[in-house]
C-alpha cells in the first residue's frame, strides 16, 4: 500500500515538470520565430536603402598626394567630389570670363556651346554651398594661337597664380581642372612637373599625351620654354617639391 502511494506521488510530481518542459520548448520556438521575423525585417530595410552613386569627373586622376586633376565636373560628379574633402578648386579655362573681342566677329551673336553658361552657374552654386575655396583662372586655349600679347600675358599670370596655390599645402586637397581635362590642365601639370619636381621633358610629354590623346606643339613648346620665378613659404611647402 505504501509502495503504490509512493509511486502515485512520483507520477503526480513528475507531470508538472513534463508540462513545464513543453512550455519552455514552445516559448523557445516562438522566440526563434520572432527573432527570424525581426532579422527578415532588418534585411528588408537594408536592401532597399539607396546607396550614393560616386562618379568621378571626366579624365579624373591623382597627380600627387593631395592634388587631383580632371575635366569640368558635372552634377553627377558632386557626391564623388564631396568624398575628396577638397579645400581648393582651381579652374583653368574661359567659361567664367569674356573672351577678347575680334573686330570681324564683334557684330555676331555670342554662342553658348552645349549650355556651358548654365552648367557653370550650377557648378558655382554647388561650390557656394560648400566650404571649398574656388579659384577660376583665365587660361586661353593654345589651339587659338597667342596672336595678342595681352592674351599671352593673361595666361602666364593665371598659370603662375595656380602654381603659387599648389606651393602651399594649406590649400590641400586641391582639384585642378579645365573643361575637358586635356590641354590646359596638361600644361599646368606639365609646368608643375618641370618647375616644382624637376622631371625630364620626355616624361612630361608622355604624361601630357596620355590625357590629351595627341600632341599639341604649342602646349609642349610653352611648357619647355616658360620659366617663371616663384616664391613660397618653406614651412608650407609640399613634400613632393624638389628644392
């Protein structure tokens, strides 16, 4: 009799533990399902998040540490340029300046190729929304021979101003660009290689051709012959400058 009572008590006391384990199993299954659903929701949220589209400007390339070159940046390039953390942009071109008037063409209406004026204004508005220092410098194309002494002097003054900006690392990172990133910016980079770094002319011409896709005798002759006197503060001189 005592043995039957004892076994009954064991049976009664064992039943709650089985039910408890079943409940725990259900709870763990429900918890796992809930976690899986939450993970799916997180994955869904992350997969639909758009990523910035980083597109570099035309003919973009690294010149030296802290100096980049390119063609004229378009709105699609602005997110990429923001990643460069630029302090200074040097534009060597003529979009922001009036061209010298020729008597034979004075009466003809001024053409705006490809809406360049509107493109420049949008570009300037974007720069104004940043902390970037913008330096537009008038440099005439060598495809239009320097028939006017005034034109030649203006180009030399602009290139000299650009070189002075490059000689001060407080202006870094710098983007130097022209309209297409070929000839005018090729002249500036060529002068930098010759005057600041002491490159041989064959190396300078090879780099020029790489971007210009062909020689320009006027540009190469100008790089070889022009030798301006430049001043600088040694404290802020970039490390790549050969003294």
